[in-house]
C-alpha cells in the first residue's frame, strides 16, 4: 500500500511541473531545412530579381537640323529648305519652340527674281540669328495689283479676305504641322509677319482674330479699315516698320496709332530704307516680342 502511494505522489509531481514537455528533435530534418552557403560567394541581386522594373535606356537625341523633305520647288532659293512645292522653311542652329510664319510681298512667277531672293534671304538670316524656325509660304496668283496679274500675292481687300481667308488659314496650319512633323516637336510660340502685300494680310488676320499669335509684324504695309471694332480682340505685341523712302509710311504710322489707342503693345520703327523686307525690321521685332512685358501668352497658337 505504501509503495502505491509513493508512486502516485511521484506521478503528480511530474504532471504539475511548469516546464512544458519538449518533443524530441529530429536533427536530420533540421539540417536538411537549414540554408546552404553559396559556393560562388555573395552576388548582387539584379533589380528584375527583386521585382523592380528595370530603367529603360535613354533614347538617342534626334539630329538637328533634321534631314530635308526631299521635295523640290522653283519658289525656294538655294540655302533654304523646301517643305513642299509651295512653301520654304529655314531652321536655326539649335532646336527651338518659336515659329515665324512670314508672308511675302508680291513676287513674279519666275525661277529667279530680286523680290524672291531678297525676302527669303532676309527672313532666313534674321530668323536663324534669333534662333527661330520660319515658314515662308507662297501666296496666290491673281491677288497682286494691276500690271502684276500673274504674280504671287495675298488678300489686301475685304472682299478678297472674305473669299480666301479660311482656305489660306487652313493651308498655313497644314504647313505648320508638316514642319512640326519634320522637327519631331511642337512649336509653342507663333509669330506672324509680312511685308507689303503680306503685311496687309497679316493686319487683317490679327484684327479679325482668325489666326491668334504671340506677336505680329507689319513691314512696309498694313492698314486698319475705318470703324474697326477692337473690343472683342485680345491685344498682342505688334511691330510696325517702314522706310523713310517708302511710299506707305503714312499708312504704317496710322496703323501704329490706331493699335495703340486700342491698347495694343506697339513698337513703331523707321529706317532709311526703301519699300520691302529688311533684316533690321525682324531683328527688332523678335527683340520686341520677347520683352518680359510681352512674353506672356497672348491669344492662342
């Protein structure tokens, strides 16, 4: 009896112990689950192995200026690019987001002429110097004054504007898109300038609001029709240039005065020059357009 009681006491002591019973350890399984060192030593983990996207390689910069279009045109002189059969262009030495569309004066329909050579030389040189791209589209025949029936020109009367403006504006937009495709970039600032016949069309486009731009220039020409309503227009920088030997000087001064009265920023400039395009006018116009007070976007582009 005493022996049985002793055995029961001993069993109770082991059952009430605070130390939990540990299972037997299988050392074979532990060794199999342990990580094994690499025989090649520690290696860096690639981003793809970590689940992170790899950085795409940087794209090669596009060449500037871009290769030409391969088009040919009797309208474009040597030294300027041919965008298509009816439009020339010139690009500066470095990429730019500024674009000038320049509308020429009346030009004879000949392979070579002083008028064509002068305006394309003047415009391409001044634009390259200012680091501005330029389009030089050809006007239409039948719009020039008497005696120049077959010459290229632009609308200068209200009747011609109403008949052709929409079509010509669409054509200018198409030329701009072609040049943007060629340069693989958009132009964010647009300037519109013209001389003689082109100047009158520039003024009509500016004062109709049909072709908004960040700057306008009328050289040796341009006029405001009597009673024109300026109230619905957003003023934009407007350069007016003429020569002291220019028969349209009175018209140019009147244009500048009316624009100023309507609240437009205006620079009126005169030089001892005859009628027509000259580099000094565009040099001054680009500087004027870029003044801090004129640099904010005005209208659209």
